[in-house]
């Protein structure tokens, strides 16, 4: 495949990463961020999904897409494949579980190990694919039978490269840690053991990294509250550059699956020594705040402390107590009732300030998968957010904002949680959409969060409110970790970071270390961390096109860093990229497991009929979410009837050319479960009754002369979701089960209070 090209033609060659498609073709995701390049099936025969390649555009295909020819394979990631071992006509092969790898892997009899037909195995390639030959590999690990409980998780952690085993050095160091807080650990710490701090978490929580306490206090000349947020002091036990630290950085985050968690830290720390368990002494870092009656943090301070949680409460329990202070739940927690009422009061004040600064707050339905003892879905239920959830969120947001302000004032490097506003392209798409939907409101050239919130409020009672709110959400970017603070758009903060979850997020651990360094009047230095992997590389390329914003009017031009200062900034940037990319890796792995479980669940409901609502519209069909099960499936465009449907990007709808019938987000439909593809993580629905919008007379005229166009590629775009933190903030202003038989060769495929954060 490799070929040397003359300098005259080198400019025509483009580098990028191959993204395979289950139908045998593929795309090259360009490094320069421009449009994807289509690779026909014959070009995919000698390359694999995730290969780094150099291509030359040779033509445009029938749909007007640039079509490429691979001229060189630059790099082939050393990553194992996961699949099922099959024997066909005496030949052993492994069918990859990830269908983006379009080719089966041949396994010599000598490389089978102990694997048996039908088992899920891990394969290491020994020979790459070629134009006229399949890849060859050897089995390195047998995971078990496809129906074994938890198999979907075993597959996902290997498929996405999630570290799931701690190093021997990490485990050995963990054994040397104490089992309890020792006398020497308490030195130079504030004793808060008599303060009735409590933890409030979900019923199934196992690690508790935050505790809260609130009491009335005089703030300035008015009334207010003193709010304490105590966070587990992980940094006391996880020393910079230690074996535990290296493993924690490699993982960057805990990964949550139904019924299983792959923790960032060994269990002795995450569920024991660092967890704020009730009635035991624990080390913590405290953000001690004075909050005004209007919800403004007037002053704050950070200090290391030792605490004793006075109760382990749940969201359900606290919500019941706040709803009825004379009920049975309140009677059981009579001693804690005054502090809970104070927490509720300060929450309402913080909520006022949140609304005043115009933070975006879309109400979305999250779901929870309830599994049986064998790991199979029993039911899928909506996860409701009550006042207890919101109370903790607002308290955590306040502490996170104070942390960002403290680091900025201390003039040290750290990782901010940055959420930038919509790109100019997304702004234009949103403006066109709002105009097309006759919303009567739009966004300015330099939109503020309050504008999005105002549109959400103004449209909340419209029948198409869900559709409008979804488009508002999709117009935003994902949040990232970076040492360059440019604020948090969605939460309307000038500076924001993550301080409150060091047990499960590495950026929080780094923030703790920086805060301690500032308190100790020293400077925190990042250790020599391992080179980040593929996830980091992918995100780095995506962010490379971002240009640093110019200095604001009146602001001094930014100084160009050189030497040691530049090297330090680059180290922090690398850490931020690594943590951001691995956060996405964890999300992808979790979504993959949930999709597998939902497909497995829906196989038992083939042929059944359900009502649902259109949750996404594409050029190739409708995605419908079932009302009763919160499961999403595809109604392909060919299922919509005998006429041609045109995708209207501005309105995000499919329109019938002849009838003018429209399907858009929020349209109610009746569907039948027609097909479940477990390997492809795909559920197909057949449309039974039409809940589509009927066209108006003017629209009928509009459709009458429309010409048909070719369908777009059947490739579902990754939904753009704004990753808003679970906590909210304060401060600054504004194959079906069996695989089909293959008769022929397989397809190629406490100090002085600091001033409050600046507004």
C-alpha cells in the first residue's frame, strides 16, 4: 500500500484516520478538520478501522462526496480485537464484535490456545490485511461465552481500551497505606469532628467524596449562611508521581456501568480510607463559604481538616424530609432536621443567583437501567431529580467556582473546566432553525447563556418545546479540561473547575494539589506522566484547529511563553487533553454497554407495538424513543411510505414530497419492534400509525414543485451533547443473535477569608 509520491503531487495527499462502516465502506476523518473522504469497499480491503493513512482524492461519487484512494498506511494502532471464534469449512476465524472492522481475522490452529467455538476472545494481529488476503492473528485471552453475565462489560473495557487492572506496583503501595486516620495525619488540620457534616448520595453509592453542612450567619450587614463543603482529601494518600498516581492518571476517571464500576483508585482508597463513611474520622479539604440572602458567595476559605460524617443520607430520604418535616422520614432524622432545612434555604438562595446570571438549565429525562442478579435488564425507569439532588449540585457548584477563583488568584497553573459557546457555524444553523420554526426569538452575534435560557423559557409550553430545547442543547460544544481559562458558557461562570470528586476524577485531584500548594506558599509541579494514548491523540487533533481568542479590547496582549514556562504550560495542556479524552472514552464504553443491554432486552419484545416520540431526525430516517421503555430505535426512511421524503436541515424534519407530511423531533408515532441487531447495537422499528404533522396550504404549494434528490449516506451522526457537570455552579456573571452463515470467504471489511470571585 505504501507508495512514494513526487513533491508535485504531495500537496494533493491528505492524512487522516480511517473510520470503518458496518456495510463495508469507510471514511477518512481528516486531520485538518475538513469534510470526511469516502473510501469504497475495495479500498477498505487492505486497511482497518482506526488506521492512520495518507489518501489522495480521485473523484466524487454519485452523492457528490470526495472519494479517496489510500496511498500509504502511516500507522496501525497496536490494539487487540474482540470477537467470537467461529469455524467455517474447517477454517478458524474470529468475527470482530465491532462491525467497523469489516474483515474477519483468520486464526491458525496453532494460535487457538484453549479457545472453543462460539466463545468471545481477544485477538492480537500477526499479519495485517492485504488487497487479496485477510488479516491473521492469534488468541491472547478467552473472555467466555457470549451470554455469560457481565460479558458486555468485559467486551467494552477491551474494545475501548479502558484500563481495568491495577499495576503490581500500585497494589503493593496500596497495601502499605493505613486502615484508619492516624494521629500524625491530623497535624496542622482543623478539627471538624463535632460539626454535623452529612453525606447525601444515591441509594447504590459506595464511595462518598463530599459532605455538607449549613448554618445561618451574618454576612456583611445582612442575613445569610455559612456553607461548608468537605471533600475527601485523596491527595494526602496519593502522592505525586507514585505508583498509585500513575495508575490513577492512566484511568483519569472511574467508569460506571450498570451493576459495576471500574474505579480510578484501588478499593482500599475509593471505598475505604478516602470515602467519607459515617461515624469514622476522615481527612478532608474544606471550602468554607459565606453566602448572602441573594445567593452570592461573599467570601470563602480553603483549609485541610479532619471530619466525622454524622449521617449517610440518600436523595430520596432527604427529599421526603424536606417535603414533610413532620413525616416518618423526618422523625427518624430529627437531630439532622435543622441542618437540612438550612441547606434547603441556602439552596434556594443559590438558585436565585443562578437564574440571575442566566445559566442554561434544560430539563432532560435521564434513565436508569435496573438489572437482575444475572446482569439482565429488568426494567428501565426515568431518573428523577428532586430538591435533594439540586441542593447538592448547587453546593458543589459553589465550591467548584471558589476553587477556580482561588487558583486564578494564586497565579498557578491548574485545570479549569471550560465550556465554550457555540461555534459561528452552529450559531448560524441555530438562527436558521429558530427562524424556520417561527420562534420569534434568536441569538445575537456574541450570544450569552441568558439568551439560550430565555428562548427555553419562552418556548417551554409549545408543543414542539422538546424539539427546540434539543436543538439549543446540540448547538453547544462539549466541555473540556484545560489550563487556559475561558469560562463555562452553559453555567454562565467566568471561571470554573472540578474540585468535588477526587475519588473518581483525576482533574479534581490535581486541583486539590494546587490549592494545597497555594495554601503552603509553594508551587505545584506536575510529575513526568506517561505519554497519553489514542484517546488523547484523537482529541488533540480535533482541538488543534482551535485558534486562541484575541485579547479583549483594553486587555493587555498575552505574553508569549518560552523556555521552562512554555514547557510547564504544555505539560498542563497535555494533562487536560488526556483527562478530557479519557472522560469521553469512559462515556463511549458506558453507552456501548447500555446499548448492548437494551438490544438484549428488546429481543424479548420482537413484534410488540409501542407508542413513542421522535427523538432525532436524519436524512435516512427517524430515531424514536419508546414511552414505556425509554429505548431508542430507528424507523428507516424506507418504512415511511411509498413517497420520497426530503430532509430539511433547517427545520430538522423529514417532509413528504407528494403529501407534505412532516416528521420532526417531538412527533408522536406508533411503532412495532421489527428487528434487533445485537452485534450492531441497533434496534429497528416499523411505523404503524402516523402522528406526523399535516402540511398547511402554503406548505402544500411549496412541496408541489420540489424535485427528488438522492438519499444521504445511511450513517448516523454522533449526537452533539453538551457535557454539563452533574454539579452546578456559582460566581462570575454572566445479529440478530446468531450470525448469518458464510458459505464463501468473509467480507473485507481555616485561614483568612479570601474575597469572593470577581463578577
